[in-house]
C-alpha cells in the first residue's frame, strides 16, 4: 500500500514559515491590493511574527517580488520546463500550456489589474511586477530559443522579439475578455486547442527549409 508524502514535511521549520508568509502575501495582495496590504497583516494571516516576515523578506517590495516569482514556480515557469533544445515542439507546447494557465489564473489577473490601476501614481509597482513576472518569463523563453537555433532547424533572429510574439499570441481573446471583466465561459472549452495552434504557427514561421 503506497502512502502520499506531504510536501511540507520535507521542509525545514524556516522554509515552512517562509512558505506560510508567501501564501498569506499572495492572498492579501490579490484580495486587497499592494498598497492596502501591510506587513503586519501578512504576519497575522501567516501565523508568524512580524520579525519572521522581515527575516525572510527585507521589505514589502521584496515580498511582492517573491510572491510573483512563486506564482511562476507554481506554474512550472522556470528554466526546468525549457531544457531540451533539440525538441522545441514538445518543450514549447509545455511552456505555452503552463503560461496560458498562469496568465488567466485569478491571482495573476488580480495582481495585473492592481498594477494597471496604480500605474500613474505608483509606477514602481508596475516595474516590480514586470521584472518579477513578464520579464522573467521572456528572458527564459528568449534564452531557450537561442539554444534551439544552434540545432539548425529553426532561425529566430531576435529571440527576445520572438519570445514576445509567442507570449502575446498565447494571451488570445480569453485573456482580453478577462481583463475587461467580460463573459468568457464559451472560450474555455477551446482554450487548449487555441494554445496548441499558437505553438504550431509560431514554429512553422521560423522553421528552416528542409535540406537533402
């Protein structure tokens, strides 16, 4: 009879507290926004002392960045998902699937809307979000495309531009409707097919002609 191991059981006490703080911060940032969330509230919701929060994260800015990065990790948007440069067809399909799930998740949408709403008065918040989220993903993808190119089957040129194209293609109509708060349920059933077609079109555009 097999047993299921609790992932938290493998964490040290310090790591468990850090995880508790991140979970609380993500919840509060999403529910009430960055500027309405205090470190005291994060500590109370996490069930730790304020000193513990500051021991792991030196400031609210640092905690916000770590929260965004943890969302990327939760959706497997790390270097581990883009390792096999010889098989971009499968790697990019996995990437696009995980990226698609992240950008339409309630948490990601809540943080994005908060940043947009505060962009004029607090542009530094948008910068923190951009660097920890979108820019992080674009760097990973651009670096991967450069490695793919060395195998001689695809030519991307400016891999940063190509990374932007693939990500924006993946946004699709669903993400647009979510940003505007419009009804979107009828798009959910075809979302997977849409993402697959985006990857196929993307790779077809950069594939080099077959040579004998």
